[in-house]
């Protein structure tokens, strides 16, 4: 009586020169078509090297990307309205934009700028804000910043002094 764990011996197939693994398995009686599917839809969707052609790139990469692009352009005002609560007028003709004005001879500067969402500070405002900060880490950073500035000034003085010394030691040519 055969044991459930016994694995039958594979059939003896003569190996011929230049035989591929698929041909060998077919000659041994195995269904090689079932071996090609991994059972994972993502892995099976990856094309083989000989399947990648310009038509494949157009149909399976560029065309879906273009469809997603068009859908996102069309639905952006709806997303802004329903998801973010922003409502505005959309000029679908494109004639009020800077690109249209640039390409068709209009005044680009006449197109009003939208107010930016991020406010950038000036350097004097940032230094005032840093000076007003408090806490142990801030004190350490202020000391480190002061030390770095002092080191930088000392290096600049040393370089200036060495340049003056080298200029004094260099013989003048007439």
C-alpha cells in the first residue's frame, strides 16, 4: 500500500541538446501551460520581454495614463468643491490663463496671481522669531550658532592674514 508521503519517480525522458525546460517537462508528460500561471494576478500581468512592443506601450501604458490625466483635469473642480470646500469659476476655454496669453500675444502680467497658500517670511522676521524662542534646546542652538559664527570669522581673519603674508613674501617682478 503506497504511503501518502511517497512521491512517485518522474518519468525518464531523454535529454536532447538545445532542449528548453518547457520542452523537457512536456516530454515528461507535464502540463507546462499550468506552470506559467503563478496564481498571482499582478505577477501574471507583467509582460514577457517579447510581448513589449510599441503597440503594447501605447495600449497598456500611454492610453490608460492619458485617460487618467483627462479624468483628473475634468474632475479637479468637483474635487475642490466637494472635498476641500473651495468653489471658483473655471474657464474651460483656457483663454484667461498665462499660457494662452503667452502663446497668442497677450499681456502675461495682466493675469492676476492667486494668493499663495504658504507665506514665506523675510530674514529679519525669522531672526526676530529665533531670538524670541526659549528653552534648553534653543539655548544650545544659539550657543552653537554663535560659536560657528565666531569660528567662521576667525578662519576668515586667518585666511586674510596668510594671503597678506604670502603677498609680502612673493618677490615682485619688474
